[in-house]
């Protein structure tokens, strides 16, 4: 084997380094660095001085501080393991060998088979200690192997260059097209939709008053249904209030918990993310945090490459695909998860330290059909401006009253995009996330319900950054509305099947939450236009409307405002914020901004349905550290 290894690596693409004789004792890499004079003992001590939960690998820490170079690490690691380095630019992998192992397995363990040389297979690897554990399995498939060392980024690039499209396609087609948005076509390629739109335009031109009255009727009916659902949800939430879940004991029975954080253009948030997740009170030997980063996002990848990532946190690079969305990144990262429980956080999240222990305890106490636990979201910058105050009021009512009530009523819960926790086996049974849906969270909640699984709320809070810049808020809200409309359309492809799967009550709740809410935002300008009547101005629809209908609409408006005020006030009093309750009175103006978002959403559905309007994080991130 030794002769074969020396022969195999005797080519121009491989740089020779001293080889440690087999059986020789390997010195710790810190000792080797000291012996070579690359670092001082003070450098080593300072690098190791970080708290254990935040401590990264010694070499990563020294590289992040500019004390050593990558080539130094490669040379020392190669010498320590008795192997040589290899330049993958001149040693492309054999596709047949990669296929025999599987490209995802290669990515997971950081190696790639290069070529056959006689009876042995040459393998480039980046993490010798991990490969040593799986070497027998690899040799069972490929026969005897010899190894060389290469940078992990070069191994990822080599696999992505050949198998990237296949890996991406696998992440994008996890379940049947009938349950996915991926068959959605743009408006100009949908003749039926074009015909309906043309008919609507013609009808409006011929009978504008009649069309206006029909739209008002739709708006009034949906508003009544929304009010009814809110009242029922509030009643259910009051009857069965959430209580803080107990924490599972910190012992050897705790399962491995995988956390996925999808990052895109988040170059300046890595350090704070590490600090916040390091506060989680969960054994680090059973904590598995994956940072999913797009392959073309060089800014974030470069920032993470020099970050001092702890051993329980690793980067997974998502290959370029047909779409660039968060759910596609989640599907890809799921393949690399080691845990039986999966958690989802956003880059700016600051979860409660005991959150994972509470999640484990509640899953243990829950029925087997409970597939998901949804935590409470709150904000750490509620006082930034008026928009952040209103956003805080909205979330306080939604996550502390409405969602808990919806779950208690047995309806399908539209999940939030973060602080949700899933049983991995059940998540995989429903196919993961729809890579083409821009509200993959809400869609997943509906699919879980369709497959007979339940979502429960858990009384644990994660704070995040309120998106409180007007243009960014409209962009984010338009993505949510677009996703709700597309989710409704996808699940309504077979309405009878959906009715049988959800049952009558949950089916009606789905209609109210998804299409009813979206219609309210789209038709709000028509309703608001009636406000000119009290000012003594003429309104053609008012004159054409029967007086009983006008009275019903007025009463409905008053009740709606009363219900929304009650939700805002009660929800806000259940937070630790001390915002004035007078801000709740401005929520009508706040929600009117969603009209702009709704029309932007409809335009994007027709022109770019899979476009993910990125929300920038970290603008007010410093406020989280002051709380």
C-alpha cells in the first residue's frame, strides 16, 4: 500500500510533503504549530480561551485571527496523518466513482473519489479524522483506497461542478408536482387565466357598478368569516391557555437535535449568530447546527470561512439550481442533518436558552401524530419606530392568541418561518419543503394537516428583528401574500380531496385564512373608498347599495375594529414590552400598507412567481444585545 501510495501521488498535481511513518504517534496540531514557529504559546492560549460552547477548532480560530494560513494547516495535517496534498484543479474526480458512493455522502464527510490506480482508488479528503471512521464502508464499495488532503472548498467545488444540477434537482422535487408550486406558469403562458382576466376587464367596462357590488359582497362575506374565526380562536385560546413547557432533563437520553439556519447575504451576522446559539442549554455533543449557504453567495461563504465556528456548527453549501429560495436550501441541508429532531431559525434570531430542552419535553409528552411545534416570535427592537411598534402588536396577537386558538380548534396551522421544530421522520414522510413556494412554512403546515399530522404551539419565545423600514416591509409582506395565494391555489387543485383530508371545519378555516385574508388586502381600497360618504361626497356604489346591506357593512366594520383592538391589547399585555396601548389604535393604518404589498404580490404571481424578495437582517441587530 505504501509503495502504491508513493507511486500514485507522483504526478504534477500533487505537492509532496513529509510523511509520518505508519504507526508513528501523531502530535497535536497546536504542538506542531509551535514546533514550526508559526505561532507563539500566547497565541495558542488566547485561541483556547473562548468559552467551550463557543470554541471552534484551534486551526479555524488561528486562521480567523490571521495567525496562520490555510497552506500551513494543510501541510501540518497531511504530515500528521502521513498523507500528501493534492491540487484538485488538475485532478478531476471520476463520475463513476462518485456515483458509487453518492455525491451527498461525499459532501457530508468532505471527500471525493478521484480515480482508479491499479487495484486502489485515490480519494481526496478534507477531514481525515471523520474519514477514518467511515473508511471501512467506503472500501466495501470501492475496494482499497489511498488518500490525499485537499481544501474542503475545492472538494465541494469539484462535486458541485459535476453533480450540482442533480443535487439541486433533488432538493427541488421532493414530492409530487401536484402538491408543489413548481408547475406554476407565468400569466402570458396560461390561456385560461388570460381568458378569465379578459372577461373580468370586459365585465368591468360593461357594468362597473355591478362588478363593484359583487366585489363588495365578496369583501363583506370574507370579513365576516375572518371576524368569526378570530373570535373562535380567541375563545379557544382563553379556554386552554398556553403554559410554559417543562424542560427535559439534561441527561444521556436527549436526542441529537439538528438546527438549520439558511443564510443569504448575511456577511456581518455570523459572530452574533454563534453567540446566540451558544446560549442554548443543550449538550454540545448532541447539538448539530447547519448553516446553509448558497454556492454563489461568496460574501457569506468568505465571512464564514474566517469565522471561529464551534465544533457543533458547520457550513453546508447549496448548489445552484433552478430557483434560489429558502425552502430549497432547507431541503438540501436536511440531507446533512444528524438529528431526529429538526429546528429552523433565521439568521437574526435570539432564542430562549432553554428552548430546545422544552421542545424535547413537549414532544415526549405529545401524541405520535404531533409532527411540529411552533414557538412564539417576538421582537427585540419594538421601539425603533412606529412600524416596529405596530409589527410588535401584530405578532403579539398572532402568536399569543390567534395561532394557539387555531391549533386548539384542530385547524391546519399556517406555520411561521422560524422557531418551528419537527420530527424528522414525519417531515420526510411529507417530502420536506416545497422549494418553489415563497411561504414554505405556511404550505408545510397545510401539508402536515393533509397527511393526518398535527401542529401544536409551545410556550417558548424567540426574539428577532422587526422589519421596520417601509419599503422593506412592503417587500416582505408582498412575499407573504404571494405565497398565501399560491399555496391556496396549489392545494385547491383537487378541492374534493382537500376537503376529505382536512374535514369540513379545517377546510373552511383554510379558505378563510388564505384566500379570505388575501382578498381583504386586495379589496381594501374599495372598502376604504366608502369613507368619503360621511364627508358628504358622492359614491356610486353607495347609491346602488341596498340600505340593509350598508347597515350590515357598517356594523361589520365596527365589530371588526373592536375585535382587532381586543386582539392587539390582550396580545400586547402578554408580552414583556411596555408599549403604550394607544399604538394599537393605529393598526388600521398599519394594515392598509398591506394593500400595496397585495398588488405587488399579484403582479409577481403573474410575472415572477418564484422570486424571493430578500429581507435584509442585522440593521437593528445591536439592540438585541441591550435587552
